[in-house]
C-alpha cells in the first residue's frame, strides 16, 4: 500500500469514526447516564462488531447482502426498529437512579450486533474493500493493514464521545438537565433512523458496485 493510499485511508477513517452517528450518540448517552465504566462495553463492542462486518465484506458477503433486496431491507428494518426502541428507553430517563432502573445499558453482544444492523456500515465496509483490498494480489496483507486502523479509530472515537458524556454527568444530574439531554440523544437516534430509511429509498439500486460508491461515512463506526 502506497503512502498516498494509506493517507487517504486515514482521512476516511477519521471522517467515518468521529462524525456523529448512532454509535457515538449511544456512547455519549450511556456514559452520561451510567458513567465511563458503564459505557466501556459498548465502546469496545463497536470496533469489534465492525471488524467482523468488514471481514465478511472482504470475503464477499457484503456484496451479497447489498445485491439481495430482501436481505438489505430486512437488515434496515431490524436496525431502525432497534434504534427506535433504544431511543424510547433513553427518552424516559429523568434521573441517574432512574437510568439504572431502566437499564440504560447496551451489552457487549448487543453493541456488536448493532453494527450488523446498520446498512450504511455495510456500504462503507464495501467501499473500503473496493478501494483498498479487493482485486489486489496482496489483498490479505492489505486487509491486515486496514483492519487495525479501523479498529483503532472506531475505539478512539467512541471512547472520546463516552469521555465527554461522563464529564457531563455531574452537571446533568442537576434539575431536569438529564431528562432534556436524554431527549436530545433520543431525537438524534430517531433522526439517524429516518435518514437511513430516506437514504435507502433515495438510492434504490442494489448492485454491489453502486452500493459501495454510495457509502456515506456518518454511519460506520460513528
């Protein structure tokens, strides 16, 4: 991999990881409600799940998912439904103690699974495979180079957002601040879900090459 290719990968990794999205929203919200330690399972789950998704795309599974409308829309429907459910749980929490009662936590397994329910994450993974891995004689070496980069950025971005959420925890504990913060985070999840549906409807083509070309960075590890 040339220096220019690696530099382009770093730019894409930064944009896809640190741009606000469902993962960073959840990392912030969980840490604000349960502290940094309580958010670490989800923070670690995001890059783990995305790494598995990326490997599947490198092996050709991602192209199959994007080429079969039933699979593509099924993943989208389940992913949107899950995010709306998380938004509903989040929006009803008024205090830190109530956050514990409502179990405002996403387990490691749920965090990993959420990556496979994000259709835009599939599309971004396909874009990276197409641009940096597929069709190259050294594709295995490239895969082993790209994967740690994406893992690092996925962890770093979600840890950063979780750290911000945890630092706001004391301030949010006063009055109705936590309630409104949670409602804003819930609204962000709802907006992300709506954007995912709108984006899928606006780009009906299911060809793998079109799916890769249309990937957007916001919904990858961010």
